[in-house]
C-alpha cells in the first residue's frame, strides 16, 4: 500500500476515533462537562458575529423568504384584510351600541323621574329637507301611539306626534315654527307661550310683559288645554335677560340634530278644552243675600 | 499550507453564517439547505477524500459546537468526515465536469449524511426522531444538496487550485495540470 494512502487511512481512522471519543465524552458528561463548556464558549463568540452578519443579509434573506412564501402571504394578507374590515365594522357597531345604551339609560332615568309610561321609538328618518322640522319613528299605532302624544328624550321635550300609522309615527319637533307650547319659568312660575324658530333659539312670549327675567332661568312645560304635553318637562333656558322686546330667546336642552332614540309618553291624558256639559255638577243653591232687610 | 487553511477557514465561517442566518429564510416545508454540507461536498469533489475528510471533520465539529447544548458534540464531525472521505473516493468516477454527476453525488451525499445523523441520533436516543421524519429528512437533504452541489463545486474547485496542497493539486501536477 502506498505511503500517502496508508497515511490518509490512518488519519481517517484517527478522526473517526476522535469523533467517537467526543460523542462519548459529551454523552457521559452532559451539560456540566468540558465539551459542553467549549460549546457554550463557541456560541458566545459566534453569536455576535452571526448577529452582525444577519444585520447585513437579513433584508436579502427576507426577500427570498417573501418570494418563497408569496402565495401563502397573499392568502394571509387577504384573510387579515377581511378580519380587519370585520373588526372595524364591529368597533363602529359597538360604539353605536354603547352610545344608544347610555342614551336609553338616561331616558329611563327621565321617565322614572317624571313617572310616565313610555315606549321607545327609534328615529328612522331625519327630515328630507333642512327646513322641515320633523322626524319619523319606527313605532306607530300598533305600539299604542296616538296623535298629540308628547315625545321626550333624556334631556327634555322633543316634540309631539302629528301623524300616526300602524307602524310609524311622525314627530313634529319643538323647533318647528308651527309648534306652540304652553310653558312656564321653573323658578318664578311666569307663564307664556313657546314657538319654534328652526335652527334659531325658541321664542318665548310671557303673559306678564313686564316681569323681570334673568338669563339662565329654566323653562319647563305647562299644562295647557287641548294638548297631551305633560307638565314640568324641561324645555330649555333663557339665553339673555329681557330687553325692550316682548320676546325672550330660549336655548333648547335637546340637540335636535342628533336624535336617534326617543320616548313617546303613552299615558298622559289630553287636557280638555271645555268641560263636558253632562259631566258638569249642578251649582249649589247658595242663600241669596236678603235685600229686603236693607234699610 | 497556512494560506489554504485560512481560505478554508473563511469558507467555513461564511458557510456557518449562511446556515445560521440565510438558510432559515430558504426553508421549504420545514427543510432548509445545509450550506456546511455543501462546502464539504464541494471540497471533496474538488480535492479528493483526504482534504474532504479533514475539512468535513473540522466543519462538522464547528457545526456541533454551534448547535447548542442539546446537540451531542462529535456527531456532525463524524458524519461529515465520512461523507467527505466517501465522496472524495467517488470523485474519479465523475466524468469531466458533468453537472448531473455532481448533482447525483451531492444528492447521495445529502441522503447519506442525514441518514447517518438520524441513525446515530436514534441509536444514542438523543432526538425524538421518527421513521417518517428520518425519511423526509433524507429526501429533503438529498434534494437540497443535489441542487446546491454544482454551485458549490465551482468555487471550491477554484479555491483548491488557488491554494494547492490537496490531492487535486498532486494529481494535476502528475498529469501536467489541474483536472478541473
């Protein structure tokens, strides 16, 4: 056998032997042995080098990786886009539900405070034009609604029903120039009539034209003949003290541009305009003064 | 001799870095190319069994040392040593520079390397290998190495010629010039 070949085989045998010894030693010593310590040292040296190398080549690797995963990335992207849209939709829905929940709780509180029986109506249509001051509700005669019923929300009086069908009802808003309500000042009891003026503050005409009125005075509803508007529902506040004009401007509590749910008062009777003849009680026969006794 | 060792050291370092950083990005169905094995295959086919075995041992040992605490040091050294030696012995059967031959031998080397690694791991009970994983690994490593071998042989052959000292240089000197 030639010398180089024998030397080569000897070297091969030695290297195989060294490998087997290394395997055996590492196997027997485990993590606490010298071989494991060398392994940890090698990793400590190689780690920073690999990190530096990775900084340089990672964009290249990322490119190849992205090319390899292009098909699955497209699918994942489409799925994530779909999830995102769904989450956005749910988020919007949740915000709407939370707002509506808060609104209804406040309206419930108002109803409890006033002691009415009401039904919830959802505003399904705002006025088709900016000059019309009415909204359409998703409740109607089937829910016990009748024309003339008062409509309130958590802030106060919204308006009254003017048209009612089996499933829907139209609310004439307090802002309507056609609407006229009997009101009073909560603090002083001064009475008057309130008229809507569209987007402008309400116009209040007090019966006492000389009464001194301060800005900020609260205006509430007043029972009035021929209407079903309950007494004492908040309407708004006086904006400015009385000046030379006989009218006062009233800023409404209700934001009429953001109506989404309202309460229709079901159990408040319409106030009579005249007392029915048949129900009138006879006048008692009071003793008349004896004029004959006079001198 | 020192220049050759230094050049091979640089090649090994680059292969280790590629294996640690780039190979994961090339993973297909969980199986990635083995750049270290490719350099062993390339040098063995370029320079013969002796240099292939020596380089294989050193490269395998480096891979063992950098493979973490759960890996038994010596396994890759033994596997790559045997692959380098065996492939170097098959080198004379390559006709010329046929890429198909290099790819075939590379594929064989990949299959043998993973097969040996798997069997040793099973024997020593250090890996949760199943026969299915072993079969998949043999096929995947064979394919990756078959694809990469023609690419690895060129630069390793050039390096062997530039830093002569292996059997290729001796054979080339005997024949009046390098074979590749």
